[in-house]
């Protein structure tokens, strides 16, 4: 394959820095959102709480379990998204570069940028989910059944001993159905939103953006991408919560998805969308901001940019 000068050369050390930056930003962002995620998951799993709304459900949890109830599953979330986030961000930059090079020229990469964003996000998320799935299964079980285990270690040990690898990865197919649309919304919409903003700026203005202006653009595009990610992945997120609670009967993950989707109906599949949109907007915007900040602090190489001017 011929060398394409417009596409940067990245080393293994650069990708290690990408991984560290992605792991840190996802650990911080997902860890901070655990209370909202607890409310969202409980609304999905307990029909009587859906009528209470986000605030009502939060009050119910506080009354029944105290402040500690909002931290349920924190360990699983922190560890799971540390590894998933590192893999997702590093692999997205890796596959975006590989797909851009496979296009044959920088110009072709720009023309095919939407497919490159889609492909890079989907492939990166697939491998990242191999790391995330067992920890997400434990997290959901801890949130849905407060008596199941006391923490991540005991929950993981119990699930592994009682159900083995099969139970730990029972949600792999639905988590792919959730996380791949999520990643596509996150990365694709963020890239296109940045492109739309930059098109409105002259080259001189773009080169002279202040740190505050760059931060505003990053957060604004991230919020837009977060809304898209939440909407695209919400149905599968609801089904994943149900499967990890043991619903759906027997059979393959695909058959369980069909059964649960029929039971939930269109309205049920989007239960908890409001709080999840708020959560995801905060997650995605903070992740892109922190990722850029940490990556620059570590002195990582610049990733591929194939925006159309």
C-alpha cells in the first residue's frame, strides 16, 4: 500500500496513549453518571416505577435505600467502562486510519468519510464490548437485585460460579445491538457536527479559535452526538436490562430479544429515554472533552481528520 502523506503516521505508543485517554475519560464520565443510570435502569426493570418518572423514582430509591442506593453497581461501571472506553477510543482512531488508507488516497477518504466513520465506530465497539459485557451483566444484576451480592467482586464470582461464561456473556448479542448504534451515533454525529460548525468559520477564524471557543464547540457537538446515541440505542438498552434480569424465557439471545420486544411494544422499548438522553448527552460531551484534554496532556499523536471543507 502506498504511503499517503496527508494521513499521519501513528505509533504503538500513540495508540497506548489513546487507550489511556479513552479509559480515563470513560471512567470519569460513566462513574459520575452512575446515580442517573441507577434511576434509568430501575425504571426499565420495575413497571411500577415508570409512572413515577425520573424524580419520583429517585425519591423512591432514596427513601428505600438511602444515598448508597444511587451508587449501586459503581464498581462494575468503573471497571467495565475503563477497559471498554480505552478500547473503543483507541480502536476507533486505529480503524479510521486503516479505512482511510484503504481508500487509496486522502481525497477518496474524504469522499467516503461517512462510511469510514460508521465502519470505524462499529468495528471498534465490537471488540470493546467483549471486555464490557460480563461487567455490564454484573452491574445490571446488582442494580435490579440489591440482595444478589455486596460488590463487583462477589457479584462476578457468584455469576461466574452459577452460570459460567454462558451467563456472563448472555447479553453479548443485545449489548452489541445497544452499543454499536450508540457508538455510531456518538462518533458519526460528532464528526459531522464538527464538520458543520467548521464550515461556518473562515480558515483564519478556525486557526485562531481560543481555548474557550474550542471547548464550546467540543461540548456542543458532543451533546448533539449524545442525543443521537441515546435514541439509536434505547430499544436495545431496555432489552438488555430485561435479559440480564433473567427475562425472555429460554432459547438464544436473538429469540429472547424477539420475545421481549413483543412484550414491551414500541412505548415500552423507549421507557426511561428522557433520563437516558440527559445522561448520554453528559457522558458523550464530557468524554470528547476529556479525551482531547488528556490526549494532548500525554503528547499523543494527532488522529486522522477527513472532514470536508
